[in-house]
C-alpha cells in the first residue's frame, strides 16, 4: 500500500480532485465520497499505464503545510 495525498475542491456543481506529486490524474464526483472512490480507481490505473509505457514511477513525497495570513 502507498499513501497518496489528494486535494478535493468544491467546483460549484460537484467536487473535483487531483493528486499532489502525481501529474495527470483528476477526478470529479457529486460527493466527496464519490471523488475518493474514483481516485482509488484512477491512481492504480494511471500507475499501470506509466509502467506499461516505461515511465519512471514517482514516489509520492508531498510537503503539505498550512500557513496563517492576516485577512
């Protein structure tokens, strides 16, 4: 098992997501749970395509930080 960090954003009429550090994967869904389910399917599919094409698999190593700013 490998952990991947995904970002889920409210897109107005649905939710959209992408994987930090793994370009080329996006997913949408009506709910956050649906987006997470879609990502669980999309990530292995994408990685298999990378393997088949001979691309180097990227080890997920995101740096995620929260900062405070005056608003």
